[in-house]
C-alpha cells in the first residue's frame, strides 16, 4: 500500500511542478504508515516525503529537503486522499507564518 501511495503522491507532485505550484525537480518519494491507538481499522494513515533538492544542513543537523504529505487509504476499496503539509519552518523568523489545517480526508 505504501509503495502504491508513494507513486500517486510523486505523480501529483510532478503535476504540481508543471503547474508552477511546487519547485522541482521531484525525486524519490517514500511513504510510511503511522500507527495510532484509536485508528479506524478500515483505513491506514501515512506520512510521505517527496524529495526535491537533496540534502542540506541546518545548525549542524543533516536535512533531507522536500515536501511532506499526509495520506489516508481506505483499505477495502483502495481509495486514497493526500494533502501537502505546511510545517512550521525551522528558522526563527516565522512570526507571520500561516498554519493551514489538513483535511480530515487526509488525516482521519
């Protein structure tokens, strides 16, 4: 399931690059399942990383640069929804940073 979701998220990211809403190039995409204690057994929730700019360093920490997505797959019907996350930046000049909540379709 994780591999199939990663393929779909990567294809979507490439479409977004062509549309000008994400920076490319789009490289490897990986998804891993998030286990929750109170999760609906009909669904699986995933966190996905779309690599786009290789590796970097911030304050001595190794970083993999890319976009994070959250996905949710209906296990019986194999339908999926995913949303790009908008995480708060690591740097301190973020007083005007806007946080956008993710759709419940992506998070459960």
